[in-house]
C-alpha cells in the first residue's frame, strides 16, 4: 500500500481497532508448551500438538488478566510514586487502578487452575507489581504484598538453580574447568539455601494469610 493513498480500513484496524483491543496473550499448553492462538470461538479444548486437555477458564483468566495489567500499567506509568501515595487520585489513576483490580482477580483465578510455568512466573510478577501499588493505597496488607514478592523471588531463584545445575552437568570435569565448576557448585549451594529460606518464609506467610481465607497459589519446587 502506498503512503500517498491510505486505505481507511487499514487506518481503522491498525490505528484504532488494534490499539483499543489488543490481541489476547496466546494459550500455552501446560503439557508441551505449545502456543495456541485464541482465534474464533469455539476455542480449542485440547492441544493441537500433544492432545492434552486445555484448562480454558484458567487460560482465559490469564490472558484477560495480563491484558488488563498492561492497560493499567500504561495509565499508571506516568503517576509518580509520591503522587500515588496521596489519597486524592486523578481520573487516569482511578482508571488504571480499576484495570489493576480486574487484573488482580483474573490472575488469582488463573493461578488456581492450570497455567504453564512461564505464565506462572509472569503472573506472579504482575501480582507483585500490583500488590505494591495497592499497598500504597492501603487496599492490601503488607503480608499479601510480601507474599507475591516472595513468590517471584522463589520462582527466579529456582530458575537460576536449574540453570546452574545444567551448566555443571554440561561441562566435562578437567584441569581447565575445575575452578568454573567449583564456582558454580558454590552458587548452587547458595541458591539451595536461599530456596529453603524462601520456602519457610512463604509457608509462614501462607499460614497468616489463611485467616483472610486466601488460598495457596505457589507451586512446590523439587530440590532433591
Ligand atoms: Zn501440548
């Protein structure tokens, strides 16, 4: 298409249609990791690649939640933390918080069902970011905010723990690699200790949060 003669349909779909309604994040198969676009209804109930059933309500809740999070983030991005603490809020901030509240409940719903590991990590990061903002408004407890922060930390630490383990097994033992392997072993040991500490912290936080009828969202990590 030439720039001199813009097609009105093109302008509508690119400039307005897609900007107003961004595409939903794809479904991710929990069993094999395949990404599946939502497409038209009826939505797929089984993975095209491995034929395992898809938890559609959780996948939909994840996609809607991450969409609302992105909308809220865009509106709240320009609000400085100093202004955010004030009780009087601008219409943009109110709208941004409204999106965040939608995202917060959608993602909680998603995490109660089956989502892929990468979706879990992303959801925990979004929850931690939102809980931080809600904490400034006094709408979540410091415990709840600490809980999501700890889940993100646990998830990142576990990821690094696996990566370091892979590095150790990929390098052949020898005179030139022993120092590298030693460093990685020490790092792996540190990470394992951090994971044990985090496990205790999260278990404690969950115990406190059960009083507020909050269920557990975490995934158990296998360390041994
Ligand atoms: Zn699959």
